[in-house]
C-alpha cells in the first residue's frame, strides 16, 4: 500500500495507539472517531483524509473540493499588491518566505505588517486560511493573523499571539472575544489554521490539531482583507518569518 500521510501519523494496523484509520468509505457517524483521522482509499473520497471533532467530518484538504476554487497563496516571492506597514523596520520578500522586522526606536512600540489592501476575502463565502510562521521571540510581542471586515475594521477573526500564548479571537463590533488554545516557542515553526463556516462556526487549528470551535460571537458578512502583523513592546525589536499563507473560499 502506498499513500501520502503526514510523518506525525501512522497507518492503522489494528493497534489502539494508531491515529489514522484506513477505510474504504467514510463512516456515517463521526462521534465514534472523535479526535481521530480517517484515510479513505476508494470511492468518491479516495485519497482524502478527514478529521472527526465528534460532530462532523472535517476534510483535511479543502482545496480538493470543487467549491473551494478560490485560492490565494503568499510564499514570499513578491510583495506586489500588498500594503506594507513597518514603522521603524521592514518587511522583505525572498523565495519561500517573508521576513518581518519591527525595527527599534526609543519610547516607541514598533510594528511591521502586511495588508491585502483590496477585498480579496469575503466572510459570506466560508473563507479559511492556513499559514506557517516562525516567531524569533516568545516574550514582549503581539502577532496577529486575521481577516477583517472592510466596512468595520474592528470586526475580525483569526489568531492572536501575545508573548507566547496563542489565542483564537474574534472582534465583533469592537468587542474582542479570545480563547487560549496553545503556546509558541521562540524559533520553532507553528502552523495556524482557521475555518469560518459563515453564520455557523469558526474552527481553530494549531499544528493541524483542532483546538477550539467557536459558535457565538461570529463576525458579520461582507468583503474583507487579510492582515498579518507583529508588534514589539516599547523600546524593543521583534522579528518573525512567514513561510506561506493560503486562503481558500467559495466562489459565491
């Protein structure tokens, strides 16, 4: 049997310690597999992996579904089309990554970030994003990866890292709601993923594991922008790298 499986998982061979179950079809009841993955090797879902959160099957490769044809990827080759905000530092592009540097200035809390400028996302179309970052520090900083409503910039959702704590957050009508879902370590890559099923829920994943499902305090409809930013405490400098950012959503 040959198949593509993430290194951290194993194929099920009847051992209770295994994480991926290989089946000919997707089981109808996800509750029996809560916290587990199922790899389907035949039929309509052949070659796809699903994760069970106990209530539903979550496809691990949404880009293979027909409806998710809208795809934007940032990998660092260029900053064309992005608004760069760096008060005293810089954002630089090279093949495979973007480097964020807040710079440093006495008495100032500096920031560095990028903004999509245009409405390349839409909350109505079930957007989801996934990115891989490497923070160089885990103290005295704030990192935000979010999608925010153009009509109301304080209506947003995504991830907030404060020092070393990762939060799933939503800002709705200028009120922030946040949930602690993990930690980072300086110099260690972290994969962040959020999936907004509009009007229903936002699912937050850290390193490809579901950490939180939010069903209340959901952002409103409308055109939205992508924003990625790092800020340092006063008198300090902070840096990080973004290795990719993928946005998927339905066409309409």
